[in-house]
C-alpha cells in the first residue's frame, strides 16, 4: 500500500484561500471534520462552492449536492 499524502497540507491550502479572499469579507475558508451540512449549520453558511475539473466530475458533484440538499434544504451548492 502506498500512503497517498496530499501535495499540500490543509494548513497551506487554507492559508492560500485566506490570502486569495482577504479582501472579500463575505467569504471565509475553514477546515472541519464531519458532514459539510453540519459545518454549514454551525457557521450559518448558505452556500457551498465546489469545483469541477473534468466532465465526469459533474455526476459525482451533482450526487453530493443532491445529498447535501436533502440533508439541509437551506444550503445551496454552487
């Protein structure tokens, strides 16, 4: 078994996001454990921004968005 480590640590990725959105007070990047919708409830988030790199990512991301919507109807995935 090869232990797959991310190319960049959580701390590094969080730092980059915080730097990128430093002038956007309505955007906050955080690291959390557990379900995304639970985190959204905890911090009062209404939107989740997710990325699609390839066409086949769309179905995967759509399934996640649909599940999040069924668990928490007040949070929209973009």
